[in-house]
């Protein structure tokens, strides 16, 4: 079973991510901010990461950069959550090493489609 | 053994022949691009391989050949010219099919995809952007408004690191409709420079789908900024023209009307037709070839060998009792007839071997940037099958050597007043019981001074050693010898020609070299007709008997006791005014006891040198079935093998070239001591 790491400071968003992906047969582990996310990433073999960008302690951009530096995470898809209006952020996240994005608010199908796209 | 043969094995054999035909046709096509018979031959070979491949479970082969055939169909229809570039790709494709059949587990499918991509690229160029073929499946899917798109894309190198997986994207494309994918590997750097997680590939995709164009954009939505993507719609009519790839047996109905120009059936030769055409071809060219498993031949050869031995035994019996003489003669006659017939089966024309070198020369010519013509003669000359196989490698070395070292580059040739294209001439002919195979070129010729300098430098000869040119030239066959100023990928490492010499001598053959500075070199391989049975001269030395290959024997003379005593220490015999050194086999083999009163000398010769072998008795000629020596004895000099005599005793076969060399050494030594024999 593939493990997906959901990083978001909003428990409700994390929950939504979790029930959606668990229903599709993935295992989901959660982290409340970038720093926590990095710890989880180091402790688990994660197949894909879904992360918010705007978070306390360590924001999403920094988190993506740090995760990419970990050798096992070269090549792991990282999807970030962003808002329609924030195109500049998209570019920055991509530059940091993100693979794709999901525009908030998102529907369950969009998340599943992303998981399928990046994990096959 | 053949009745139970694995059908896949039969396919392998058959396809090997077909691929051979294909290669010949392609090479001929390079010379005569307009020859439709050649194109048809190539096409038929492909078609048969495809059909049989699918039947015998070689799906990969069938699939690739199908693509190759479809592409080649353009040539057949006159839509593309068989230019050298196309021939080169087609030859690669042929090699790939061969490796798919012979070594499927080692064959990387990616190579095939690359070859097909190359083919398509060539056709695309030829047709100024005409589409590559869409697939049969596309045609069979009567999608109302499907459009064919042609995509070409490459990602930034870091795409893999950033978590995107091109394979998944390709899967997504495949999910949209019928999708043909070809990958381009040209940008993949050498292993040493390759970053393991960088993406160097580029893809060509032809996608026929009913979805709107935006579906393609959706696939690439996250990576579109990190890639080069070209998407273009293919004209519907053009798409059909490029889609003549119905599967061999089943006719596929196409949804759209097929333009007239391409309406001709793509595969007119249905199985029966193919059989007919191949039969016709067989009737025309290769009238009576038979396929006999080599092991069966070898087995039969053994039987014949036994029979020859039995006959010898009977002859001996007859000599003792007298009563069986008639039978003995009859058996002798039968045996020799059987032997000749058997030899005949083993004999194959050398042309099959020559054929392989056309490809070699073609490739050499390209790799070396020299124009080289290969001319051949005497293809019909027959030679024992096992010898033909063993000759392949030595000849490759010799030809490579000629192409690489002997032939000058075009500019030098023109400056020397020669045609720009160099010529390598391969000739085979019979000469007595020998076959001569010569490789001659019109290159720069051997430079005796340079060879001498090199040999002295390498310590092969002492500085200033008195050697004739012929002897100097033989040095190029020494291990580690190479005068090439620069080592090229092909030759010049001093590996090769020594192997040639070893192989040829292993076959009881020899090598002659003739050269004219500035005009060219001719290297001639002299080989016995067969390796299995020879006419031998049986001699006795002390109690033991030995066989001497009769072809090497020039004459037998008697040596009187007086002669023997007088020449003691000198070991020279005056044969009609010429001094011939001789070896006392008794001494050589450390036989104790006194020699017979009337010693005989067998004069043996190889090339221009002669040596006398002093024996006690000459018994007579003997059908010598050659048995190889055991590993334990393989290194013993002076003997090349053994044979079994009529009474069951073993007689060793003398290694004439070795003995001659030994005699020559003694002669030189003696000459050094006594300046001039009186």
C-alpha cells in the first residue's frame, strides 16, 4: 500500500485528504506544518506528498525545498495546494521542486486524479 | 533429432536465412537503388519473418518486423528512395531482428523503438512532414470524429527529480486513444557523463483520439512549463496514407475511404502467395540447397571414419590370408565412394561466407570514411563446412586490416593517381588439394623497412637480422605486432593478425603475402580441402609408424649408408644439385638403437621450402582419418594429430610446417657455422 503524506495546518483539509485517499486504497499520514512534515518524511517511506503552502513554523515552499534535498525524495511527486489567484506562488513552488498543484477549493475527484496521475 | 525439432528452432534457422537474404538485398540495393526485384526480395523476407514469427510465438519479432515492413512498404511503393541513410537504418533493423530472435533476453526493446524512430524520421524528411503511420487499431476503431495528433516532446532534465514520471504521462496519453510512441535516445550521453536521475529522452507520439486537443494539454498540465512540447494535427487524408498497417492475416476495414494512390493492398502475398514466391525464388537462385543439422553431418563423418578403418583392417587380413582379397577390394571401392559422397555433403560453396563480408566492408567504409569496393570471385569454390565457419573470423581480421591500414584515404589515393575508391578483392579457387583464398587490395602495400623497424623495436627480431622480405612480411602475423601509427577502433592494437595465423595453421593451412609498394597487397590463405580425412604416407621410424600428409610429400629418395655418414653433422642432402636440409626422425624422437641399413628420405615441402625427413621404412599410402590429440598431447610439437591403423595401432601424424621450420632453423645455424657449403 502506498503512503501519502498530507501536510496542512488545517485539520479539516487534512481530514478531507485522508478520507478521500484512504477510500482509494492509500495509506495517509498527517503533519500539521512543514517542520512536522519533514520529520514524518524522514521517518516514513512516503510515495507522494500533498502539502499546503501557507503554514506556520516552516512554510510549504521551504518544506518542499528541504524534502527535495533528502536523497530518497528525489523523484517523489510533491503536490501543493494553492488558490486560483496565486500564480506567482505556483512558479515559486515549482522552482522549489514541486511536481504539481491542486487549486483550492478542490473536489475529491481532483485529488484522486492527481494521485492517479503521479502514482499511476 | 530433426523430427522432434523445436518449431521455434526451425523458425530461427529459417529466419537466419531470410535475414541473410534481406541483408544481401539491402546491400545490393545500395548499389542499384532502382532494382525492384531487390526491393521485393527484401520485402518478402520481412513479410515471411513477420508471419512465421507470430506463428511460432515470437510476438516481439513479429511486432517489430511489422513496423519495419510497413515503413519499407514506402520504398516498395516508390514513395521513398532507398538511399544509403535508409539502407543503414534498415541494416540496423535487420540486426535488431536477428538479435531479437537469437538472444531475446539480451535484446533491449528500446533499440527497436529507436530504429523505428529513425526510419520514421527518414520518411518524414523524405515526404516533407508527411505523417508517420497510425496504427491498425486506430483504423479498426471507427471513431466518428477522431483526430490524429502528432506530438513531439522532451522534458527538462530535472523532470524526474521533481516527481513527474514520463511513463505515467505516456500511459495517460495511451488512455486517450490509439497511441504510437517512439522514443529518441540520441541525447543520452555516454555512461560516464550520464546523471542517473536526469531525463535525456525525447518522444514522438502519434495519437488518434476522439477527445479535443485540450485533453493533451491536461496530460501535461503540471509539466508544460518544464518541457518542449509540439502538438500538430495530422491531416485526415495524410493519416490514412500513413496507416497501411493492417495485421498480416486479417483484413481490417478502415473507417475513412482510402485514397486511390494507397489503395493497393498492403500485403498482397497472403500465406499461399508467399509460399509460391519463395518457391519461385528458390527455383531461380538456390536450386538445390539442403539443410542438414551440422551434428548429424559430424556423426556421419565419424561413421565413415570407422568404415575407412575397418577397410584398412580387411586389407591387412587379405594380405595375410589371401582369400578375402576380392571383398577387400570391393569394400575399398565402396569406402572411397562413400567418403567422396560424404565429403560432398560437407562441402559448401564459399560464397555464403563471402556474402557476410559485403556488410563488413559496407560498415568499414562508413566508419573509416573511405570509399571501399568489395569485389569477389570464385564464390562457387567449395570447402568443408566446418572450415568455412572457422575461416570467418580470420578473414574478417584480414579484410579489416586491409581496409584500415592498407587502403589510403580518398585524398591520398587521388594524389597518388589512383581512383578515390579503394578496392578489396576476395578470390577463392582450388589448387590441387588446396583451396586458396586471397584478399588483395590496391592500397599502399607493405613497407618492409617499417615492418623491420617495428619488429626490431618490439624485439621480434634482432637488430640488423638478415631476413628476406617474405620473412619480414610474415612478422605482421606475430602477436603484438602493429605498425599503425594510430590505434583505431578497428585495428591497430596488434590483436587480430596473429589470431589469423594461429587459426589458419590450426587448419593445416598457411599464409602467403605478396605486396608491391604503392600498388597493393595480396594475402593468400592456403587451406586443405577438408579437415577430416587426408591421404597420408605411412612411414616407420624404429618400431613406431607415422603418417605424413601426402600433399606435402614431394618425393622419396634413398640415402646410402655412405651418404648418411658423410653428411653427418651437416644434415644436407644434394637433391639434383640443390641442397636440402634433413632431419633424422630417429634422433628427433629419441629412438634408441641402430637405424636400418637403407634409410629413406621423404622430401616434404611447404610454400618454397623443403626439408627431408629420414625414416627407416616407407610403408605406403594410407587413408588417414584424422583424430585430434587429447588435451594432454595438444601441445606436443611435431605432431598435428593421430590416426588409427588397420591393426588398431595408433600412428601419429607429422606436423609438416613445424618440421620444415625446425629444418630451416638447423640450416640457418649450420650456415652460420660454415659460411658456404662446398
